[in-house]
C-alpha cells in the first residue's frame, strides 16, 4: 500500500501506512502528513473546514455504506463492519460499540460507555469511588474491595452484554481497550486494523486509488 489511511476520531488521528498505526494529536498529524497523499474518514466534524483544504487529502466518509445501516450510524462503525462479511465487532474506545454483520448485511448493534467514561461516572457519585481499574480482576468470585468491586462491575457487565449476542459468531475486537477486553473471552480475534481494512475494501471496490 503506497497511500496513508486516517481514521479521525473524537480525540486523535489514527494513521495507518499498511504496517503500523500511529495515534497522534490533531495538530501533530496535520503538521506531519499535510504534504502526503492520504485518504480519511472522520467523525470530528469540527475539523472539517481545516482538513478539507489540504490538497493531498481525500475524505472518503461519504463512500462508506453497508446494507442495513441506519441514518446516523458513525462512519467509523460502517468501515469496521465492512472489514468482514460476517462477525460480531467490538470497538472499545472512548465508547464501546458492538455491531453484528451477517452475509455483508448490518443487523444492528449498541453503544456502551467506554471504560474511562465508566470510571469517571463513579467519581461523580462519590470521592470514595475515585479509583483505577484493576486489569487483573478475576470474574470467578465476588470482590471484597472498592477498587475490585468497581473493576468487576465494569468488566462483568461489558462481558455479559457481549456474550448475550456472541453465540456461534466470530468475535472481533479493536480499539484502545479492545486487546484488554478480548482477554476475558475465548476464541476471539483482536485486530487494530479492522477500520482500515474496511476503508481499503471501499477504495478497491470504488477504484479510487
């Protein structure tokens, strides 16, 4: 691949060169790659005016479509769902999304607060609940400390909701917390390039490169 792909999210640019992914602040990404040929999708509409004037960058957000999509579905979720014809896709970032695709048709999904957002919500309840997640939490027994109780509540609720819809389906994880969450499941695939795979499929199908 001799082009760059960018997924412009709510907090960062995620840029893929075919081998590795960089996660950059908006200003740093623009400065570093403004002279490079780049295809991007974006959910950060506040940046539209600034980046649309960059000559070598092409916005392909409007080309992202999957049968069964709904009107306000995020372009990053569409790209994610285009990466494979079948599967249950979990994107664990600032929010956690789960989307089901069967035979290339979108069948629905949901949006859950991300782990960071959940931790922040506990802090708003009481200073006594201001803690960090225990990444080694066991779900095999009920916890006996505040930190473990919060960690258990967060992870167990996410796991239960995913498992409710995962029976017999290939389960894909991506996103900043995707690798961590995937460790609580058996026989899953973690792939941080899924969104870019969906973008590449559209670029190839539309012959725009």
